[in-house]
């Protein structure tokens, strides 16, 4: 069963690359049953590790076990000259499995995903802004105006330090203007809260996509965002406009405005106009996606999932490259697999 097809941004060797949650369906697995997964790339850039015997447990916790599998050295389901797929046994999937634990009433086992009517995968896009810098504080607010139906997936931000920082991202419908000092407009719509390691001046610091609650914006709507750090380390630039929604960057999909800088953590000492430094990762919503009734795949901004999201990591040791990997997951209880991070080069 096809679960996901998309272009992704590789974070390179040794760093987990996220498969966007908004495009991943849900795979519901009853306890003590076997669910096989086949992850395939269009090139031989999937990184795996040599392991023990295929079919043996490589990593487990109290919820589930991930088994050693095989590498697939061809494009999906394409055989070699003899007509057979080229498999390499005893290979370990490198990455992370993200899942929920089901409680109470059980869902129907199986795959519940967006059924694509075309073979064209949804593609992640990037709006590059600036890393010019020139000013900074503890936070920045800005608006995104959608020209098409889009889903915001995550941001890169600009920070002044190469150390661990605590980042929070909030959102609200409509413009930020008039809500700069109003916590009630933002506080219930937390999109991201995590510690990340800053990459320092003039470099992008990524907010891991798996922890970022995606936000749908309909064509013609405005959505405001507030990125803040608990330490005064975020970098932004001075704007040229009035500070009242002047355009900073635009393309056929969206428009991003100049915004406001905040000198202190959470809603204090506003300066405008200021320009958010970073990148915006998004997808144009596919009008050809047919959704299963009652199984909406987009995530509302109040909570990316209705239950806590758990993870089990195998390894990022690397060693081998291939087009694909096949492996089994066996849970001890009812679980729903929500996504993966993979290892690419």
C-alpha cells in the first residue's frame, strides 16, 4: 500500500531527514502483528548500516521492535538484467520511527492515507528570505499571505550563537498588527517548542520538521507567526517600510511581509519595521488528493496529533548506500505509525 510520495530536503550524511508529516498517512498496527515498510529513493542516496541476520530485532522499546531488513539496490520494483531485484541482506534502516500509542477503542488496522490520483508527488518548496542581519533581539513577528492553498511545514531561523537555544513558534489567524502586545492572541496556538543547536551568524538554523505543527493557509488568507527565543540570540534585519504589512518577499504561491522585532522574551519592547531572517518551507496543497472521510491528513494549529508522539531511533552509523530499504515493525500494543526520519547523503 502506497503511504507517501514527496520530494524532501536532505539534511546530509549523519543528520536525519524528515518526511513531511502533512503528506504521511497513518499506518495502524495491532499488537504482535508484523507490518513491513519499504522506503525508496529515486537515487542510491539512502544510507543504511550492516547488521545481524535479517529478521532479527535491531532496536526495541516497550511499545515496538524494529527488525534488521534488506537493502534494495535498484529503483522501486525494477529487477536487474536477470529480472530479479538486487537485495543486500542484513541491513539496518537508519533513522527514526514516529508513532502514537492507541488506547481505548481500537481503529481499524491498516493504512489510512491520502490517496493520490496522480503519480506526481507533493513537493516541498522553500521561500528564501535573507540572512543579512544587522539587528536582533528575542523574537520577531511577521505575516504570510497565501496566494494559493498552502501548508507551512517549518522554518529556518537566524541566530547569533553556536550553542543550544530554546525556540518557540506561535501563530494566529490574521495579521500580527495590533496584536504585538496581546499574549491572548497567540499563546494557545503554539506550533513549535524545542531546544536546538544554533549554527551562528549568516547560517540557517533548522527547526526540526517532525516537532513543527503544520499550518494550512487558504488562498486569500493571512496568517501571522511569532518566533521567539528565551535568550536574546535571534537575528533579524531592519525594514524599509512602514511596519504595517509592507511586502518583503513574494512568489506565485505566497507573500511575506516585513514585521516587528521584540527586544525581550514574549511581548515586550516592540520595534518595527523588522525583517524575519530565515527560510520558509511549505507545500502547495494538491487539489487531486482524495481524503478518506473522517481521516483528514492536515493538522490544525492547536495540536499536531491528538495523542503524544513517541519515537524509536535505530542508528545513524551509516556505511552503505542504496536505493531503498525494507524492514519490519512489530508492536507490543496498538500503535499508529505517523512518519519517519531517514538517513541520506
